[in-house]
């Protein structure tokens, strides 16, 4: 095999591995397996993922660049702590952006995506919270952002959602039925091509997340 071709194939495999490492490490952070403020070392992460340190190093660099990891004065990398104040600011921006994305997506989102969203909502109502439900929620919002037709808007929403997912105040199991109703209202507006209704339903959903979190905090 030509040396240049071999090098290109090796580089391609390395890139794929770094993407896999990034997704796995981000999932560990979002699920709380690695807590806020906890040190992140390439050696330990590589051992946990069963990978070499090279793709893990690339994943760590990417997460540091995105602000998910931050470097302390001593040089150690830790999961960036997320304050309630920062969470609320991010949620306010999400309200604006995701509301606009829902408005733009109305009438454009594929029927298969609508059907899949309805199935996910039924599954959440039946099975409650868990790893599948968290992924379903991310996929639901990502699908709407993608259907907006504005890739910059979709990327920004994705980044914000990653950041707010790092704020952990329980998993709000008492809101499962309400979340299902809120998601269903968004889906119905999207399916009907009602842009204003989709925006209102999305913003109501995010408003309720904010109100419920504040209510829980004041009760602590």
C-alpha cells in the first residue's frame, strides 16, 4: 500500500476514535459519572474507555475549547462547575433561540421525525426517567433545531443544551407527566405548521423548567 494512502487511513481511524472518545467523555460528564470540579486525566479516561491516550487527548482538548473542562492554576483539568446563576442565564438564551427554532421548524419537520417524537413521549410517560429518556430528550430538541434550517442556530442551541445539562439538581421525576404534555404540545404545533404556536409551546416548556427548578431551590 502506498505510504501516503496508509497515512491517510490511519489519520482517518484516529479521527473516528477521537470522535468516539469525545462522545463517551461528554456522556460521562452529562450523566454525572465525572462530577463538576472533579479532575480529568488522559490516563484515567483512556483506561476507563479502553482506548489509547491519543484520541482521548484530542477529546479532552475539544472539551476544554468548548468550556466543558477548565484548566486550573496548577495545570489540572477539571469539569467546569456550573452555578445556578449561569444556568438561569443560559436558560433565558435557550428560551429565545429554541422558541425561534421551533417557529422555523413548524411545517418543515419530516413526518417520520414527528412520529418518532410521539413514540419517545409515550415511552417517557410509560417508563419514566432514565438514560434512554435523557437521550430521547436531547434528540427531540436537536431534531427541532436541525429542522429550523439554520445550522448556526442549531449548533448554538446544541452548545447551550450541553452546558445546561451539566447543571444537576436531581432529575425532576415529579415533572415527567408535565414534560410529556409540554413536548406533545410542541409536536402538535410543529405537525400543524403553526409556527407561533410551536414557539409559544417551546417557550412555555422552558419557562416551566425554570420555574420548577427555582421552586425546588427555595424549598431546600
